[in-house]
């Protein structure tokens, strides 16, 4: 067993740290302050140091073809940036091109993947509905009409970036069962309506995606008709590992902030860092983060070996989420009252951390998946 990371990956990790601190964070301020995605930030993501939209897309479709392990090592660092940067990194590199590769026709792959790899087009996934639970019971409908389908339905809470998102995955009931569609944006039958402001992940709003007699060519069916849930859930396993790395990265960031604060703040004549109670908390946080990181690496490594990761991905996501919540709580306490103000980034990270519960399946859903393995 070898736990060391290759030199190349360690170098990428260091470069990513520097990129976040010195380039991405300064460009990201308008996300929180003005709820606006600055063009300079988009330009840096598209054509800056990493040209990062294509990092994981296979080389034959214009990407860099990084393995999961390589990508996640860098993603852990990007998760320390503003939440929008993390969301774009996670969705565009970890998630939204994969269904095309696994389920798309060669024509669909050639049409979309090279443009996703340059960041010319961004994609979004519209699964969750207001009147249905946790993804699976879908009310949206699609009816075949000649050589096209007519979609009707309402999705919400969808992460998308108007002006940049040009492709939306849609899931709707057809005669054969739930079917997956590639919806090009704009489309006359597609209405994008911003949702209420979120608690965290401030920047662009999340969206209601309303399909109102939305016409989609039959050639834009993705995968087999009636097998849309395979497309929807097929992409979720690796995506859970991606979320786990994001959670580890953010937890590490909050621990680092807490350590930095504890080394500077004196109470009753002594630095917080010299108090045993604070040292215990720091030791606990560091140990839990490392355990979460190792679970995530195991899942990533197994994926790169071509192994099934349903259980490992769910475990990695479940545990990293629990660790992140505990760490955010302890890091806030160490900061004292000033940590509760916007004077320190901890307040923003604390809010952002709460979004992970809902991404790629809640804690309850991960436990359902894991328990199946133990009870079968
Ligand atoms: C920041 C953010 C970004 C998002 N981006 C997207 C996106 O891009 N695309 C998209 O489609 N969705 C997106 N979502 C929505 C997200 O996927 C859902 O919120 C999540 O899947 C939970 O579904 P729900 O909100 O319908 O909760 P519900 O299904 O109503 O569940 C409510 C609670 O009950 C629990 N529960 C539900 N069913 C069971 C069960 N069978 N057993 C035990 N407990 C259960 C859940 O775990 C949850 O805690 C996003 C959400 C957030 C917060």
C-alpha cells in the first residue's frame, strides 16, 4: 500500500493553493458583495493559469484527461475559494460532462464535449422538482411529436449561470419511463426564474427552470428512452466523491483559519493556542479531516482502477459532511464573537458549508445506500 502522491500532483496542489489565494479570491469579491459573477473571474477560469474547464474531459474531446485522483487533489484546494468557484469547479469538471461521455452518441459527444472543455458553453443539471422528493419521483412530462419532444415541467434549486449555461440536462416522463434530454439554451419554451436568495453559496442565484411546451429534437435524447434515471444517478457516484473532497478542503480551510486566530488571540494573558482545551479541539479537527480525506482518496483511487464505488462514494460524502459541520462549529467557537461577523471569512465559509447537505444526496440518502450493502 502506497499513500504518497506523485510529485506532479503535489506540484499541481501547490499551484492551485497559490491560484486561489493570489488570483481567484481577489477576483471573487463581487460574488458576495454584489451577487455578480465578474467577467475577469470567468476569463481567469477559462484561459488563466489552469484553463480549468477541460481538466478532466478526455484528450480526444479536447480536454486534459486528468484522472479522478489528480483532479480531486486540486479540487480540495479550489474548495477553499469562494463557494461559486467551488460550485463551478465541482460541476463543470467533476460532473456535467460525464453523462455525455457515458451515454451520448458519438455525434452528441463531438458536438458538446470540446466546447465544454474550453468553457465556451457551461452545462447544468435540472432534476429536483418542487412537488417531488429527492430527485426520483419526477412529474415533468415529455410527449413525442414527429421528430421532436415537447417538454412540460418545473424544476427548482438548479445551479446555473445565465449567459454562460448553454446546455441543460432535463429529466421527464415519456411512454417508456423517465427519459433524459439535452436542452440547448436559449429555447423559446424554457423559462429561467431566479429563486430566493440562499443562505450561503452567494453569487449567482439558483434557478427555477420551467419547461413550457419546450421543443427538443428527438436526436437530443440522451441514452436509452426510459433509462433517464441511469443517466441522472450514474453521474452521482463520482460526484459524491467530488463533494467529499470539497468538504475536506473547506474543513481544512476553517481549521487553518482557527489555528491562525488561536496563535494571535490572547485571553487572560495567554494565547488561545497555548490553552489545552483549544489544543484538544485543534487535534480533534485535524484528525477528523484526515480521516475524511483518506475515505475520499480511497473512493477516487477505486474509481481510477475501474471499480464499483457506490458504497465508498456514499461513505466518503456522508463522513466528510459530518466532519465539515463539526469543524465549522469548533472553528467558529475558537474565533469567539468576532468570528460571527463578516469581518472574518469564517462567517462566509460557515454558511457555505451548510449547502453540502443537499448536494448529491442528503445524509439520509447516503445512509440508505450504505445500509443496503450491510443488510443485503
Ligand atoms: C446549493 C444547492 C445547489 C443545488 N443544485 C441543484 C442542481 O443543480 N440540480 C438539481 O436538480 N438540484 C439541485 N439542488 C437541489 C438538491 O439536489 C435537493 O435539495 C436535494 O436532492 C434534496 O431534495 P429536496 O430538496 O427535494 O428534499 P426532500 O426530498 O423534500 O427531502 C427533505 C428531507 O427529507 C429527507 N428524506 C427524503 N426522502 C427520504 C427517505 N426516503 N428516507 C429518509 N429521509 C428522506 C431528505 O434527506 C431531506 O433531509 C441544489 C440544492 C442546493 C441547496
